[in-house]
C-alpha cells in the first residue's frame, strides 16, 4: 500500500527531471544549459578530466574513476571511460536516483562520453528510471578510430535507453554560415535537448481545460519505439495547424515520420477556439495511422499575444526512433560490428533481458555490487592500453 501511495504521489507532484552530461561534450552541454536557468531541472556533469569538470557551473559534479585516471582524462579510450564510470557507480546512483525522467547527453567518438554513457543508462534502467539519450557523432573529417568508437558506443547504448537520438556533427556545418562560431553551432545541437526538457515541463505545467499527467507521459514512452518531444508556435490563419507543423520540424533532424507514431500527446496553449482545435486534431489524425492514440490537452488561460503554442510528444517512431547513426555507418573507412557481435565480444557481459535489471522499489543497498561488477569484470585489464 505504501508503494502505491508513493507512486500516486509521484504522479500528482511535479516530476523530477535530471540531465546528466558525460565527458567533454556532455559537460559543455551542461555548461550551456546552466546559463538558461531551467526551473525544476537538475543538471549533473560527469567527467574523468578534473580540470574540465571544475569549470562547469553544474549543481552536481562527478569525477569519474579518480583512482583509475587520477583526474587526467581517459586518453580518448572508451574502455577507460567505461571503467571509470564503473568505478564511480555509487556516485552515479546517488546523482540520478529519485529522477522521474533522465536525459543523458554525450559526444560519441572520444573516451569518457562514449564509454560512460552506457553505464549511466544501465544504472538508470536498473533503477527503473525512464531515460532519453541525445548524443552527437563525429564530423566526417574525424576519420579513423573516433568514427569506429562512436559507432560501437551508439550500438552499445541502444539497448539500455528508452529513446536514442543521434545527431551527426556534419549537419552543424550545413546549417552554419562562414561566420558561425563552433560554440554557436553546438548550441543548435543543445536546442534539441532543451526543447525536450521544455516540452515536458510545459506539458505538465499550468492546468487547463484538458490535462495530461506524468503517468500519461511514462505510459506512452514505455509503449516501445522512440520518443520525440518539441515545441511549436503558430499565428495568423490556421495558426493551430502551423504550430503543429512547427513542432514537427527541427533544422538538425529530418522530417519526423509522424505516421509511424503509436501515441501522441499534444497540448495547445493560447486563446484558441473549438473550431481551431477541431481542425488541428483532424490534421494530426490525417497524418497518423488509424490506431495511433492521440491525447489532447488544452490551456486557454495562457495568453500568447495571438499565437498558439503546441507541445508535442510522439512515441513509437521507428525501432529506435530518430536514430541517425546510418549516416555515420555509411562511411567506408568505418567497419562497424553488428550489435549482437558487440554484445558477445565485449569483456563486460551484457545481459539486456528485462529480468536482469532490478526494480526501483528495492533499496539502494541492493545495488551495492551491480551486475556488471559482480560478474567478475577486471577493470585493470580494460585499462591496459591506457596505462601501458
């Protein structure tokens, strides 16, 4: 009965959203997000590089693998990054436990982010925390080992996260002008993460005529496939439909295959009429499958100077929705092992069956020695290349 009451209380209160950035690129994202002061969202930075970590104004910082790397970084070796995260698993548990929704972000191809994000995702799964991973993959001019590291890291992460969005850095080049700084270009990548966070908080914000709660969100996310969360604005004639179209587009992502969605939550904010709501809902129904579950929410109390804002959550888009790794895997110089082979060849036995994960209802002491350490994994062996 107590567990039931706790879960009911969880859904009745504002959900706890945490963002964990791992490695250099992930910490840079946390750094940029920290200046936006997003209410109700906890930012966590984790890195093997102590000097880099000290410069990040995050609420919570984790130095990964202090004994293994002595705070000097992973040397671009994902095995060292993974081992460092395993060494610091208790700190990761302390940081992410209690979250209702966890965003993970890292740059794939280097050492710490590529190796540590898989461990963070596995821990989140063992705690029954819904996780959404947003990662970048190397520029095409970063040929060789970084490309292979990224491809293998993406494949290893995929089974342990509820949603995986991979963003090729090459798209930043296409969007940037000759005067665009690298910092500004990576800000575009962060915008996908930011819109996802804002979308969730907006969807569960001020109550309106029709409402959704966090249990709706979790149920749809766990239906299978991947999740897309975004905001869109529309004005003028057909403003509600324009807002939906705006939410379904982002310059760094291809057009969202909304017809594949298994479930949709769409929240309209603004002083819109019943006719506008009806037209927008018919528009969405026409673009989705007949069996797609569409849950509307409306808040007419929010005044947006004639605009309509749409917050959209779509789930079940493809097998690993919004997964853009194929653009990376097509590069001839990169020979990527199949996911099954990666699982079999890894020194770390990966048991990805649902029964291998422990329930969040168990006390944290039950995770005192997690499965990936209990199975006899030798951290020293994995770090030979780094220390040798």
